C-alpha cells in the first residue's frame, strides 16, 4: 500500500485529501509497503474470487497451487481478510463482527422490485493498483441498476462507507437497505446512520446465500472485466479518475439489457 507522506500545515485537511484523491483517514495511515509477491497473490485472488465468488479459501489455495504458487490455505485466508472479501457459502465469516454488533434478517425473499428507491444494496470490493490496492464501496439501486454513490479509500476504516451512505441520501432514501453481515455493516456507526431515517428497513444477506446481494455482485464483475482488469493503475489518483469515468459511462451511457436497453440513469430518474 502506498504511503501518504506529504502534508502541508497551511492547507486544510479536507483540501489535502481532495488533492491526493484519498479519504481523510488515509492521511493518518502509515502502512508497511507490501512485497511484490503479496501484491501479485492478492491480485490473483481477486481475479479468482470475481469469477468464482462461491470459492472459499480452500479452493482458492488449491487453484493457486495448481498455477505453481507455493501457498497454503492459512495464508490465503489472511490475504482474503486483508482484502475484505469472503466466499458466499456456508462457513466462517472472514469479516467477523464484534460480538455486540447486531444483524438483521434478509427482507428481499419473494419481494417484487418494481420502482426506484425500493431497494438499495451496499458492498465493498478490492481494486488493484500496479504495486498496491484500494478499497471501493458502492451503493446500487436494484430496480434501475443505477450506482447512487461510491467512495474509494486506502484502508478498510469505516469512514469511507459512511461517506458513501451520506452521499447517497442526497438522492433520497430506500424502503429497504441491504448489505452483507460484514463488520462494516453491523457496526453501530453504520446502523445508527441508517436509523436516522426511520422509514428505512435494514436487511442483511443470509449466510450461504450467493444470490442475496446479486445486483452489486454483478456490478463488481462488470466494473472489473470492463475497466479494472484492462488497466494498470499506477496511483490512487489515476484509479479514481478512471473509475469515475467508468461510473459515469455505466450510469448514463451504457445500455442495460435487463432494462430493455435503457441506461440506469434514465430508469432511475424516470
């Protein structure tokens, strides 16, 4: 992960983070640079997981071993935890909740989704850079497939998730807000932010249900195959610029087959 070493006491923190294309929390983050091997393995895990989201650490380790990588399951599990990902199958939650954190039932089973702002989903994914990586969170409207808001950061601190939610609320509020049961989405900060809007019903994926958050999973696949995997981002700034361009293209210019070849923005805004 790249270091953020430049700071100017004469420039406000908010302006510095905007200039550097990072979240404010990243200014205080001083990580150890990863090895080339660790970066390469994480990038390959991301590719395998994107293609086969039902693969757990055992199958990912086996795939890597078959490709000639000297790695065991325990190391794959560590990488997956650091990447903020887990397989969508019954088993241990790699993004463990604190014991006091509350989960909510899955509310979308059997629900007919027929209008914008009926259901939103939020998730986090790994974005690779040439020598490191970033984390991307995004909120999608299920009916229109419109990406309502998104944020990039260099760490998995919860701030960028909360910023994305606050940004999304400028467009409105959903009837149901769905997520997985990861630590970000069971934390009191996230739950309390949603509870500031009493009309929102909080929903969380059932463990082992690969289709519970399928809309955002499909979007991650489109983003990575159509944008991220075709590029080799050198810096967070370049990644942000390219991803912003893709988001605009996806929302406003890219016809969607499931929307009768309309764009997500035309359906969302009607």
